[in-house]
C-alpha cells in the first residue's frame, strides 16, 4: 500500500528508497531510522554524482554540493570505491527485501 492506502502499483525498480522508507515508517520507527542513516550518510556525494558536480584530481574524487557552492570536498579514490560498493550493495539488498515485503502483502492493512 502506498501512503494514501492504495495498492502499490509500481515495479520495485521504479520505487525509490525514500518511498520504501515511507512505507516502512508506518510499521516500525527504530529499524527505519537505522536504514535511513545508512542510505543517506553519503547523500551529498550521491547528489554530486547525480548532478555531475564531481571531478577526478590527483588520485582524489572531488565534488561540490551544488553549482553555486564555493567549497569543494574530496576523498581518496580507493575510499570512494569502497563507499560506492558498500552503498550500492546495501541499497540493492534494501530494495530486494522491500520487493519481497510488497509481494507478500506486508504493507496491506
């Protein structure tokens, strides 16, 4: 069920982690806060990549939070790869479990 109580009519591939978190919040708060923390701890970096606000320089991945931001951030490339791998695996597992919960009717009243 979506937030309005209607049947979920999207494929899991078209479901954002934010939507799935919203659905879970109706059933349990504490695990959702833990999941939310993991999913969004690298949000500025994820947003920079989504909007093309990054570059590679001296073995570092650099980015800005937005186009008007004068301050840049950076991480060593190897650390960046570890973050991406961990974040991607966690998000994919979260969406897979969410799809199973949806298919099994967990969110239905």
